[in-house]
């Protein structure tokens, strides 16, 4: 078995869907989590990493959630279920209607949906942990993700923000 406690994979569709899986990995420290660039070879992923919980990370935009829907569907066809879908907010604005609808559709197909709110201070540093204590909503999201990766989340949403 790989020496990791979880795999965090960035959902890739188009440029708007690419978002910081490495930020999510750093937020989970010191938990040994690996930032893995997963291709659409879900059968290959399952063969190597089947015993390790998977968290998919997507940007909280319509394009990001469309890509997440495609990735979750393709993974399911190969027998891979994500322990969590982590949705990182792209700004301090309200969540668009299309995003809310796609999140509702995805909830039944992943172990948990965890939303990480936008943190303006992270735009100015290389490591989000340099900013100081995590905002409460981010800490709540990290706790929900930890629970999902441990299999303690069930099919509930890890709503933060």
C-alpha cells in the first residue's frame, strides 16, 4: 500500500477549472496526503490507489463544477468513488445558481462535498499557512475533509462558507 493517508487530485477541464490542489494538501498538513495529477485513466488509478481515499478539488465556478461532474462520472464508470469533492471558492461573491445546482447533483455521487471559502490574504503568499490562524470557515472545511478522508463523513455535505 502507498505510504499516504489520502490522495488529492485536481479536476482539470479547461483553464477555469484548474485550482490549487496543493493548497488543499498544505491545509491538511501534517496528514500525509499526496497531491496527485490524475489523468482520466481511472482503471489505472483504481489498480494502484484503490485503498487510499480520494479527494477531487475543483474551482467553485460553473466550468469547474461541469468538469467535476465529468470526472466524477468517469471515475464511477471505473468503480472509483471520491471520498470528497473539495470546491474552492474563486472569490468573495455569492455562489452562482449553476454552481449550486451542480453541487446538489454531485452530492449523491461523492462521499462529501466540502466547500473552502475564498481567502483574500492567500493571494499574496506562497503558502496559505503563512497567513496565520485559519479563518473559522476554512478550519471547518478542513475538519470536514479530514472526516471524509477518514470515512467518517457518510453522505453528508461538509459545508463551510
